[in-house]
C-alpha cells in the first residue's frame, strides 16, 4: 500500500507538473498573442498616420498647385490690363469725333467766305462743344489769375520778371492754362512769376 500511495503521489506530482507546464505554455501563448495583436495595432496606427515623406509630398503638391493658380491669375490680370489700356480711350475718341466733324465743316464753309465774324462764332461753338465733351469726362480747367499765390503743385514757373512789391512771388501772367482730371493734375499751368527784389 505504501507503494501505491507513493505511486499515486508521484502520479499526482507528475500530473501537477504537467498541469503547471500546460498553464505556463498557455500563458506564454496568450502573451505571444497579445504581443502580436499589439504589434499589429501599432502597425495599423503607423499606416494610418502619414509618414514624413508623404507629408512633404503633400505639401509640395499643394505648393505647386497654389503657385500655378497664382501664375494663371497674374497672366489673366495682365492680359485684362493690356486690353483695358488699349481700349480705354475708345469712349473719349467717340465723344471727340463730332468735334472733328465740326472742324471739317467749318473749314469747308470758310473757303469761300470772307465774313470773319461768322468764322469766329463757328470756332467758338466748336470750342464750347469740345470743352463740354472734355468736362463730361472729368477734365477741369484750373482757375488761375494774375495775383494768385504761386503753388508748385499746380503751377509751373517758366520765367520770373521784375514786378511790383505786391506781386513778388505771385503770378504775374498765365501763359498756358492747367487742367486736372478728377484730383490728378494732367497739365500744370505755365505762369510767369514776379521776382523778389
């Protein structure tokens, strides 16, 4: 009986050892599976996040697209600007054509006429028509008269002459009228200024 007890004890020990071994193997397998799942999860996370090279490629692509859009915009606007410049005076020229026609009629009518008064009236009518056309386009004549202060932003002094004390540094005579288009000076008034003594 002792032998059987010993055998049973040995068998129990062996079976316990085998169970422990099986449990260890199961634990190792479970740890191995967990490690594999963890590695797979990390690989998936890495694959969903773009790499530095992919990010650089995307940035380059965006830059090239933006640059080409800007170049297209620049070309288009410069072409539109050139078109605008080439046709900018079209309306003004259309307004001036009737004045040109009036000059031709006046020249034809004056060939056989010796009436200077009629010629002068015709020229005044044409001048008024021309002035009206230009004023409608925003051109204004500068109001400059003798005795006004000289302003180098509106006037151009072509010469200085000795003048009375009250006209020193002031406008003595207007040689050519000045004109503005809106707020911009198109032509400065050419004036004679009184010299300081």
